[in-house]
């Protein structure tokens, strides 16, 4: 008898003709996630099985599998040949103290005993061998799952570990995540990755107004979310010249609005150059002046690619909960300045207007400044 890790997947079932493509992606992503472990990975119908691993590494392996999007749930299972005697003999060895039920899933329709009948037989065997066991079909303390698969193997387990579900990360890095040093943007990247969007990251700093530590903090955030979002490159673009010009020549209350439009213009150029198809931000409606509907409208109007804002309806406490789960929160709250906090206006405009933003931009040589910023880009391989 062998112990294996059984992996079930989520929405891939719904993908019809494309199911094979998504399964292959999931398989590849699990293989990558487990590259440092000794193991075999075998796809079977509607499941993936990890076997021949070192038992001491089981928890670590499960932790890595949990981070792979598209995985719905995981169980450590005993595997047997799908043979009535073998299954019955195994159930004779099970020790049960409290309430239980047996749940049988006969995916292999050639297995001669129907699932309800099989569950009853196995339940009776447990009762025979365990004085203190009682059947409770509604609210049992333990459920013994008997999963009779099409490959002639039966997987028996009593625990299901639920994962994030969603869609496997795609092969191509289609998304450009605007990563600040704050709490929200790493979570935004995570949320989009859950939908299968592989991303690289773009950070704006304002050196020398922002410190090298601020930059290091964002690099470490990018490394923390790498497992989830699959990023390979981090782009760092300095906004200091632009911000100085805005500060000297433009309406003070529009400083953040103009900076955000410039960020999107830089993003447009990188999308065009490197083939990203969408821009992701951590904006949440109403969180700050730059995230009102009017501010979003004025920023959006310069975007040449769809901007995805997965946190738009999230409350801060909901965002923090996820930040803790993906282990970015403690890094995000380190007290280094962000370019948005440099030249911060006293009263940022809450309801900016596109025409005014455009007029303010004409006061400086915006296009040229953006080109200079991009020509001085730093690209880090993560
Ligand atoms: P966060 O916690 O992610 O920093 P925030 O609440 O500070 O968000 P803003 O400063 O208005 O909000 O930024 C909104 C979004 O714009 C961020 O979530 C991020 O996607 C992007 N952004 C802001 N500043 C930067 C930056 N310096 N570099 C890259 N992207 C940024
Ligand atoms: Mg921020």
C-alpha cells in the first residue's frame, strides 16, 4: 500500500474543448512548484497524483501545491488496486473512535459494486471492528472517502485541504502589475493571478527623493509574490524629473492626478514594447482622493490597454487579510516613502477633470520627459 497526494482541480472541468490545454498548464505549473522535491507526478482522469515523495517533505509539498492556482483541493490518500477484497481488508485496519461516515465515489463504472452499496459495506466493517464508532451521515467527525478511479486504483482519505481554486497561470506574462510599496498592489497581483494572469511588475520610484531602501522593499515584495504571479522581470522607472516639473509648473492640487496619468502613459509604452495586454493596479473605490470615480476616469482616459482593478470593491480589512495570507503585509508596512508621497499636495483634487489635466500637461514637455524616464529604466530579473 502506498501513500500519495491526490490533487483535484476547479473550473478546468468547465472548459470543454480547451480542457486538455488547461490541464497541461496545471500539470506544468505543479511540476514547476515542486521542482526542488523528489517525487513523481502522474496525471490521471480528473486528478493529478504525486507519489514516491519523501514522507518528511509531505507538508512542504502540500504547501507548494496549495499555491498553484487551478488546484481546488488536496488529500493525502492511501492507494490500493480497485479490488473489493483489498479495500475491505484495508478498512479492517482502520481505527475509529467517534462518529463517521463512508463516502464512496465510483468514477470507474466497471467496478462491480455501486457506490452506496460499497459505502454501506465498508461502514459495517468499521462498526464490526470499532466498539466506539457510530455512523452519522449528517454531521460525522470523520468522513472516509473512497475514490474509485478509472485507472484501476482506489484512493482512500479522510481529510480534504482546500486551496485557492481559480485558473492555472498562463504560459505568457500578459499582465503588467503596477507594484507600489503599499499593501494593496501585491494583493491585486495575487487576485489576478488567481484568474490565470501571469504578470511582470512595474515600480515607479522618485530617486533621490525616495531612498534605496524603498526600492529594496519593493524588490522584496516582488520576490514574495513571484510564486503566485509568475513574474520574471521587474521594471523600475524614476518619476523624479516629471514630478519636479509638475511641482514647478502645474496646479498643485493636480500633482497626483498628473503623476498617475504619467504612470499609465509609461505603462502603455512598456505594454507595447514587451507585449503585455493589460495593466493591473491595487485601486479600491473611494480609498483615497486618487481613487474616486472622477479620478479613475481621468487616469483611465490615457490608458491604451485595459486596466484591471481587482480590489475595486474590497475593504481595507479584506485586503489586509489576503496580504497576511500571502505574507506581504509585514513588508508592505515598512515605513519607506513612495513616489506618491513626494511633493504631496495639501489638498489633492477629488473630482479632477480631463480637460484641466490635459491643459496642465501642456505646461511641460511631457512626452520628452516620459521618454527620458523610459530610456533610464532599470530592469531586474527576479
Ligand atoms: P498601495 O497600497 O498598493 O500602494 P495605495 O492605497 O497606496 O495602494 P495609490 O497610491 O493611490 O494607493 O495607488 C493606487 C495603485 O496605483 C497602487 O495599488 C498601484 O497599483 C499603483 N501605484 C501607486 N504608486 C505606485 C508606484 N510607486 N509604483 C507602481 N505602481 C504604483
Ligand atoms: Mg501606494
